[in-house]
C-alpha cells in the first residue's frame, strides 16, 4: 500500500512536485508529520498529541484512498 514513497521523494528532490504527488499523494503530509515529530523533540506544542493523531489519521486516509483508486484504474 505504501509503495512509491522513495520514488516520490526522489522526484521531490528533483523539483518535480506534481509528479511526486501523482506518484505518492501522501508524500507532503508524511513529510509534514515527520517535521512535526522532529520539531516536537525540541519545542513543546500546546496540542501536540491532537495534532499528531490528526496527521496520522489524515495520512492513513490519503494512503488508503489513493491505494483504492490505483487498484481500480
């Protein structure tokens, strides 16, 4: 289900933002989650647990929906 993250990240590093999204739609939200988790090591956020849970749920939804769309094409 998660196949494509490395290729999407490679495209992102090359500056091909649209192709990265098409390859793996959750690339941006996963990077946002990763940055938030790293920032949480150094800075305390007021609602960090709720934000983490929200980002995880959002990522799971994007991954599952994009997977369903890809297998039905």
